[in-house]
C-alpha cells in the first residue's frame, strides 16, 4: 500500500508541474498577457475550491481508491487538452477542469495516506507529501528536457500523460479502498463544520499556503529587485527552499515522533518565520539564500501533519473515517493560495517587497498560537468522549 500511495502523490506532482513549467508556451499559444493569464489561472483555483468538499463526500461514500482512479483518469485527459486551448477563456475552462481533478486527487490521496499511516502506526504523511514535491521536480525537469529537445507542447503533454497513466494503472489496485462510511454517518456535514478543531487546523494550512505561495511567486523577484541579483542567480533560493522541504519530509519521521504533531507545527513555524525575517532584514544575498532554505525546512511539515491530524479527528471506531474532515481542511487551505499572491502584490505596491514578505513572516508566526489552540481543542474533544463513555 505504501509504495502505491507514494506513487499517487508523485503522479499528481509530476503532471501538475509538467504543464505549469510550460506556462510561457501556453500563454503565447492563447495570446494572453500577464493580467489575462492571471485570470485564466484563477480557473484552476476555483476548480480546486469548488470540488474539494464534493470530493470529500464522494470519498466518504465510495472510498479513496475509486476517487483516486477517477481523478487520475480525468487528469491524464485534461493535461493534454491544455495544448488545444485557443483563447484565454478556453485555457481558463481547461484549467478549471484540471483544478477539479487536482482537488479530487488531493482528497483521495490524503485519505489513502491516512489509511496507510493507521495500518502501519507510523507518522508517514510528510514522506507522502515529499512524493508530491519529488513529482514536481520530475515534471519540471521533464518539461525542461522536452523544451530543450524541441518538442512541441502537445507532444510533451501527451507523453507525460501516457507515462502517468501507465504508472497509475500499475499501482491503483494497491491503493487502500475503504468501503466508505456507514449510511447513518453520511449526513454529518453540519457537525464537521461546527468543530473548532478543524477550523484551527485549516487556519494553520492557510498560513502555510500564504507563506509557500509567497516563496514560490515572489522570491526570485525579491532577489532581482531588492538584492540586485541576476535572474539566473535569483532562481536559486526557491530551489534551496524546495530541496530543504523534500529532505525534511523524507527524513523527518524521528523528529515528529519526538516532538509530537502540535509542537512540530509550532517549531516549524518559528523556523520558517525566522528564515523569512533573515531574508528581508539582512542585505547580504547569502542570508537570503539561507533564509529561504529555512522557510522550506520550517514549512515542510505543515500540510502533511495537519492532514494527518484532520484524518485522526474523524477516525471512527472501526479505524476508518476522516474523509469529510480532510475535505473541509483542504477546501479552506486553498483560500491561502487564492488570497496570498494578490495580498503580497498589493502590499509590495504600496510599500516594498521586503515589507510585504515581512508581513508574510508575521502570518507564518501565527501558526504557533493556532497550533497551541488546536492541541487544546483536541484535548477537550477527547475529554468529552471519555466523559461520555463513562456515563451509564
């Protein structure tokens, strides 16, 4: 089960970066400028946000394997379809479909990963999310190789989709496929929404998403404009960020066992916020390089640990459950990617990019008290359960 679920994360990251890395070619194909392209890309975010809660309900009914199967099948069709887009509107519609596929895969693969962590009784979620990061690296390198070889966009995306389809066909049967939740539990959306714990966990993911998005979107521009480096050198800090995140996720299991999930979230937030502060407060470029690597290190456990905690919050007596809880947290998390880029851009416009990233550092630091509140909320929930079970 574990290699199969890792392969799903790898597949999702590889297919996503395969098209994202060819975005300049896509923009030229449809004749989109920066503003128009931004609106087209909004289609993917809308698809993610709309589909995630629906995917959670479907997953609760049919299980993770079937959801992953559907999401992967549509993805391998939607990725090559991008090469047929002839206008920004057409591209936006295609990206909406692809975003919906991404939400379906996100929910399905996280639920499947939670099932594996329960079966093995090991905190493996960061390792699974490292698979997505590694997949992104594979996808971006493949895109670079295809471009260097002179492959057209359609040839590249069709090839990537075929390779992904073959890989998924080989592993899909080993993905955990729970039978779904009992009928009497299928109408509990309202009780999920009313749980403070889940909103606190979602708040952590929003802060983490804003910080990750700011690093991905603005780090290169920060080093070009604020530190006067060349574009080639300015691309290096994000590479350091990504490498630090992958390594931490792959080897971080002992750290998570030692600190526990809530202390790990808080400690990681301190490291990430300190890294951003170092990058914006110290003029030396090397300080910025180290700072963004610390951001990757600190944020590496945010999403995987929160997904693990959300799944645990929905665990039923038979060891299944957590689909709706993961769906809620995932849905709210996407708002961070929606509001982050325009927020940083607006702050940079009225002040400077250094000040904008300083605000992001503050937002990242908010994870510390939020994780503390989430731990207390979970403790209160468990106390109520124990008190209820003791009643005659």
